[in-house]
């Protein structure tokens, strides 16, 4: 099969096409012919050697994809050959930048009619993460205010829609007028443009929009100094969810930023969550059904052929993209 493989850590150019042996569905696995694979920050970190859970090259990146079941391993139930499925993995295993993937059956879900495979491929990482953080960790409720940092990103564009659908007031924070307009089009009620309101000015704008109270929920997709800002933007009894540190810089936190307000801080990392026994399938099914029913729109704004995975990584790392970047196999 064709696959994009990392032979050594480095820039996007280290993603090279290779012919590799076809995988086989082992016990408890399904073999999937992939139609699309999502491109994520974790893939870029894996490629560069900065992912904290990375193995050693050669590696096939890709933590999510969608396609059609070709074969079932022993002991697998609930799937049939020909089923359209989405699937999730972890960095370097099984690797979705390929034509085929042998996926653990407990990380795959049969898709309902009404959802295309490109949209489905974008759900297991960004959309699942946003859904879990907002519904399972933050437990958002109608009438609450939710701040979404990096609101035009793949996770951010999902979070804006999920929070708005739950009846929350959404304040979308993004780095340009174009990106904040994009987030508003997805359902954000208010926006903060950090090219205008940078650093502490962004905090002041959030506080102004909330009459000085702050937000009940702050979803931090950036990390570094933005995490400190997120704590300042939280209301009394608020919840701050730390999902990433794309800046790869430390966050300076003063405990006085959160304990006097009784703010709760949640950490989220999907691979660790799965390794500790969480079953993602109920949430993935609910998400897929909501997309199929038209309740959510999965914005796939950039698609690249599998062989142009390096260009897809360049697009991702320019941070100019809105929504998801997806590789297509055909």
C-alpha cells in the first residue's frame, strides 16, 4: 500500500511516500480502506520529534481517518465488510496517512447515512476533544458563557458550534478579523480579535463583554501565556480546560489567579484518556449522528492528496487555515 512515512524527524519535507506491506486485521481489529485522514497538531509534533509520546522513525503519522471495512479480525462483532466507519488511533499507531489501516475495533464506529467520509475523518480528534471537554469536563449548561481560545482552529470551530448548540453564550477569541468573522458565522455571539486586543487587552475585552464577571467556561487551545489569560477570564466557580500547548512555552501561573475565585482547572489529553479506560464510541456515535442530522457543520476548508501531506503540514503550521485540514486518498 501507499503511505506517507517519516524516516527521520524534521520539517514537512521529511514526509515521504513509500510502498509498505499491507496491514492485516489482527484479533479484535478491523482492516479499513481509508478515504480520508485528518491532519492535526499532534501529527506535526510527531513529525518534528517534539511529541512527548513519539516513538522512533520510521513512523506513519495520522491519528484519525474514515473509510470502508475490508476485513474483520477474529473476535470482532458489530461490523460487516463494506461498512463505512470512522476510526481513531494514537501517534504512530496505526498511522492514518496511508491507504489501509488495521484499527482496534473499540476505536471505530459505523457511520450513519448522511455524513461524508471527509467530514467523518475530522471527528475523532478535534470534534471528539471539543465534545468531551465541553460536555464531560466542563458540563456546560444553557445560559452559561464559554470563551473559546483559537476559535478558528479545527478544535475551536467545533467547540463554538457545540457550545452554542448547548445554549451557551460563546465568546470566540482568534487572531484576525477574518478568523473572528468565521467564528461568528459558526454561531459565536461575541468575538475578540487578538490582533487588536493582544495579551491583557484580550482579558479586559472578555471582562467587558461579561460585565466584569468573566466566563463560566474557558476552553484554552493555545497554552503558554494564553493559559494565564484564560485563568483571568474565568468567572467565580468557573472551569478552565487546558487542552494543548501549541506555543511549546511554559505557562506562568500564580495560584492567586484561580483559588480565590474557586476556579476548577481541568487537563485533557486524548491518548492518556483512552489508555486509562475511556470508551470513546458513545461520544463518537452521538457526534456522527448530529452531523448526519445537520445539527453541526464540519468545516473542511483545505484538502490535499495523500502524496502532498508535506503541503498539508505547511498549511497547518502557517496557522492561517480555518477549520480542518484533511488528506484524501483517491
